[in-house]
C-alpha cells in the first residue's frame, strides 16, 4: 500500500468532476486500499479519489472511533430521505486547519457498488450521512467552502496559498 499526496484548496484539480468507474478491477481495489491508508494517516474520516488526483467516482470513509469500520463506495448516488436538515462543523483534508458550519440533509439513502462489483444500498444519518455527502461533493468538483460566504472562502484561500508558498 502507499500513502498518496492529498491535493489542497485552491488546487484547480479539486474542481474536476469524477468519471464513473466502468469496471471494479485490481487497480480500483488497490486505489481504495491506498486511499484508506492515506485517510487514516492524515488523519481523517473520509477521502474521495478526486482529493488524491484520481478522477473516478470512488470514496472511502470510516466514522468509527477506533478506525475499525472502513467503507468503500464506488459510483455512489444519494437521495435525501425526508426534509430534515442539520448543521455540522465540517473540516476537510484538502482544506487543512479550517472548519465551517454546513447544512445538509440529515437522512439519506446511498446506492453504490462495493469492491466486489456488487451493488448495495445504505441508509445513513448523523455523521455518516454528512461524511458521505461531503465526499460525494468532492466527486462533483465541490468543496465544503463552497457553502460559506465568498468573503470567508477567500480568506481561507489566501491563508492556504500563503502556507503553500512558505513550504515551497
């Protein structure tokens, strides 16, 4: 397995819309394993392929306290269940050090494919729901900072660009 470099905002590659996975093969399974290793090392609870510069509809997550419940979603599609929305303070491995309040549907249904190429359906609420929606946003070229005001987004962008220059 390998640790993959995580793209950071405002990298334009984060705006790429991911393409569907055509076939679940060893390449996709290895990418999922590498993404899980990268996510745990970061540390984080979710990672989309777009964040590691692979523009396929694949995401991994693990919202357990002890990193014992890794989940892989290939070609995920969600639908809200009901009208209830909740706000959560979200962070992101691609926007390190920043957290902002985002409102999302609380209950969702996810249809996806697993690493064996088999379709599955999952209902989720709470943190799991937020994490899935956040990662699917990445697959659609969207970041959690897109939900906040342009002023806050530009401040975050400026601070991260300054950090990037300091590391270069």
